[in-house]
C-alpha cells in the first residue's frame, strides 16, 4: 500500500481506529502478562524462601534435641 501522507497512513483507509486499537490492546495485554509473570515469580521466590527458612529451623531444632 502507498500512502500520500501520514494522516492517510494513520487512517488506514477508514479502518485506522480498528487497526491501531488492535495494536494498542495487544501491547496492553502483553505488558499485563509480563507484569503478572514478574509478580508471580516474586511471590514464588518469597514463598520458597519462607519454606527454606522454616525447614532450616526444623533441622536446627531436631539436632539440638
């Protein structure tokens, strides 16, 4: 496709709102997924750290008894 101006490019033959809205929503969904994955990873590391600490405490208590 050849566009004569930037406004023609952004209007996409009258479908610009749909096209650019689709791109925008895709970017929002991908960014949301990345944020959720990072939050889940942080939470998992936190829980695993707590489990590791409690296991170490149990081992210390068993060896001192």
